[in-house]
């Protein structure tokens, strides 16, 4: 059962991120991922264009799929906001740390701005890491789930790959 302050923190976080998104003017690299997802097929994206991005392509593939489902550019920032909110809910629900720390962490720079307002590939890192942390104690009994989450984390960025590899070693290494 979650403490009532957790619900307040989630609501306050959502409002703060929503306000900040309305003030944020997308940067060129945010728009570039959108344009790649909109204008290129998956074959073009994976075969010719991803080497310009500097990321493994999970973000651009996800954006491509969302655009094909009808997501307009005006709602693009909601993708990172939704991922940030998912990360915060996972953190507040499952983190084995004192409540006052859990309540403050969502309002730090990275969780409240960098990963929730700016629509870049690393917006996927926090929700994936927190999901991995939530199931980590049960990972040996859930190998398919932990492998899928680690694989997705590895597809976010070089940093995500390194984190994924380190977590995999702690689970299955020597």
C-alpha cells in the first residue's frame, strides 16, 4: 500500500513537467529524431541513417512506430513526459529507500527535466533502470523479462549498453 504523499508527489511531478514542457522549445536534435522517424522507413533508418545519430536506434524506432500510429509532432514531448512519469511511479512504488528521499528524488534535475522534458533517447534510461531494479530480486526466476529489459536498456545509448552489461554480469557473470 502506497503512502498518500506518494500520490501527491506523482501529481505534483506531473503538473511541474506539464508546465515545463509548455515552456520548452524543442532543440534541433530533438526534432531530428522526429524527422528521421517520420521520413525514413525502418530499413532506411537501420540501414543508412542511424550512424548520424550516435545512438543504437531504439528511440528512433519507437518514434517511427508512434508516428505511424498517428502521434503528431505537437505531442512528441508527451513521449518523454510519459516515460519520466513512468520512471517516477516505479521509483516511488518500488525503491527500498526512505520515503522522504523517494519523495524528493523525482524533483531533481535529471528526473524532472533532462529525462522528462527533453525528447531524446536517454528518456528511456530511467524507466528501464527502475523497472530492472524493481524485478532484480526476482530476476533468476524471470530470465525472459530481465533479458528483454536489459536488451532494451542496451539499445538506448552507449551508457545504457554499459549499464546493461554490468547488471547482466551481476546476475549471470562469474
